[in-house]
C-alpha cells in the first residue's frame, strides 16, 4: 500500500513501545504516524473487531471501508480502489 502511495497511519493497541519498536525493526515501518491506544478506547470507538484491521477514512474522518485481517497482495488493489473512491489516494 505504501509503495502505491497510500498514507498509512497506525494505532498500536495495548502494545508496549519497546514491542512496537522491535516489530518495526524486524518488518519495516510503512507508517507515517503511529498512535497508542493503551486502554482500547480508539478501538472501541471505531468499532474495530480486532487486529490486524485496516480502515479507509475519507478527508472528513468518515470510515469508508473496513478490511478485517492481514493484508495480502490480492487485497491491495481493492484497498487502493477504496482509497481512490474515498478521495484519499
């Protein structure tokens, strides 16, 4: 997604900073920002069913698409199309 120009913002849910840093060191960091959600308040507010989960959010902050689970190569075209439809790509 990042290689195709998507701006990816993450929320680390109940993760310790050192665990996030270790994960990013191992797998790379495609995120423009990473916020923390130590008590799952963001997760509950947006109706997240669990992690990993991806949301396409338009310029007004409205969730336009939700992808549950990991992102595999075959999901990228669908998510990029949803970004385009939301005016976010």
